[in-house]
C-alpha cells in the first residue's frame, strides 16, 4: 500500500477500536489495573490528538520485579508475525487451543510466566493483531493463574516518539494496518486508542527470579533501583519517549555489541541481582540467526530468532526455563513443539 494512501486515510475522521485487554504487569510480583484509554473519535491533522496523561509508576513500573515460577517462557521480536506467534504458543501448550482471532486468547500454561521482550510491530503483516492478541492473552493468563509480561521494544518506543517514522510508515509498518482499521497513529501514541494506552505503560525490563529480560539487554551496570529511577525521569521529562535513555544508541532498547565483553555481561548481571540476562533486538548476537544463542558462561541469551515472515530466520523459537529441584533446566522450543536442551543452571 502506498504511503500517500496511508496519509489520506489519516487525515479523515476515524474511530479507534474498542478496548481489548489489560496490561497485567506490575512491580513486586503483583498485577496492575486495566491500562486502556477510552474509545476515541479522531480527526483533523495527524498530530491533533491530545497528549498523554502522567504515568502511575507504582501501578506501572519501569522495571517489573516478579517472583520465579515453576515454568518461565520468553520470546522476542515477533514483528507482525501474528500467525507464527499463535502457532508457536499453541504447539508448546502455552495456549490451550489455537485462537480463532487475535482477540481470542486462551491461556493454557497454568501458573507459568511468559515474557515478551518487545518489537511486536513493523516488518511483518500483522502488527495490530500481535498487539491485540498479547493484550487479550495478558488478561486471560491473569484470570487463569498465569502471567504475561510484555516489555517495550525499540520499534514501539520509536513509534511513540514519531508515529510516522520510516519504520512505521514503510510498506511493512504498522501505520498502513492502522489506516485500514480507521485508526490514526497519533490516537495510538497519545493513548486515546486502547492499544496506545497499553503501550504507554509497558515496562522497559523485567526481573523474574534469577532472570532479567529487556529488549536490547544493556543495563550499563546499574541496579534495578537505579534503572527504574532513570527511566521514570526520562519519561517524566519526555512524554513522547524521545529521550536518550529510551531511544539513544546505548539505551536499554537500542544498544548493540555490548554483549561482546564477557566482563560487562557479568557486571550487569551482578548489579541486577540475577544469573541470566535474556534479550532480543539483534538476531545475530552471540551466535547463528534463527535460533536461541547462549554465551559460553550461560549469563546471556539472545531470544530474537527472526520469527516474522518479513525477517524469516525461523518460524518461531521460544525459551523455556523449568524448575527441577534446585536447578533451572533451560531449553529452546520450536514451532512444532520440539524441545532442545541448552543448559542446566543452579538456581
């Protein structure tokens, strides 16, 4: 679809979609209240929608701190690959049945935790469906005794900075999908659309037991307390997320190559109080594309496996960590439900 066509749709009056789910993420292991905006009627110029309200950091922390659960799953960089995401979760029994639509999510993993480390949008055909599905899955997991934690990726943050950026407005970006649904991108970034309300309160990272998750993974040797304070200050100062701590080249969402120094990785893990750091963002980090890669010391794991049809390094891979006695058994799960052992670690 041509970009001019997108802009024509953006400039006419349009209605946002109905509320689709809850955020479900809160620090200290509890769940937050619903984080969706009111249904909106959006029209006029692209940037005419009002600004977002201040974030309640107690309910929606910058870094989620959650307890370990008997089973922990993680994946990253879905990038509009809704069909592949649904198939991966269904094959590995995270869903109790295949969804009939992007809002039909049925949690099947009991009291497990699933972490999705951002980059849900762009590059693939179904960014909006990915957002809708993860919102619905969070809500259903919470009702069923499980938990879904979704952290922000650089594509989501850059979209909040500028909803017409080249990634979002490109041929495989989210803007075209929003246009077909009659939703202005600015309604999303302002939070007046429920998807935007959800995006605007997503955490930047999550500590789950002895594991830490974030999109790019680089915490620069800071503790979770310092990270929280830094990221809160960044959002408070720049409600559009245009802050170097969020979208700068060495930020927690954008940093690359930091993982090449084993000493840095060990220092970061020690400061965070964890044994392992899992991240996405760079599909070639630590090892071959299309599979989960692990550093020799088992501290770092890259879980971006290029699952989007627009990237297509794999049809989907997911991390599973299972508690067995005093150890964590760490495995890679593929889209057909097969497991491959990665390593075993003392908890």
